[in-house]
C-alpha cells in the first residue's frame, strides 16, 4: 500500500471522526437547550 494512499485514508478517517465529534457536540448543545426550556 503506497504511503500517499495511507495518508489519504488517515485524513478521511480523521475528518469523519471530527465531523462525528462535532455532530455529537451539536446534539449535546441542543439537548442542553431543550433542558433549559423544559425547566
């Protein structure tokens, strides 16, 4: 496997991981907002 391909894969993985993390943060933020409103 060429290193160029490996780095591409790694970058892709990191990107999806960061996107998932960001998505999770958005969900948590949204839930916090909902909690504040429901109190």
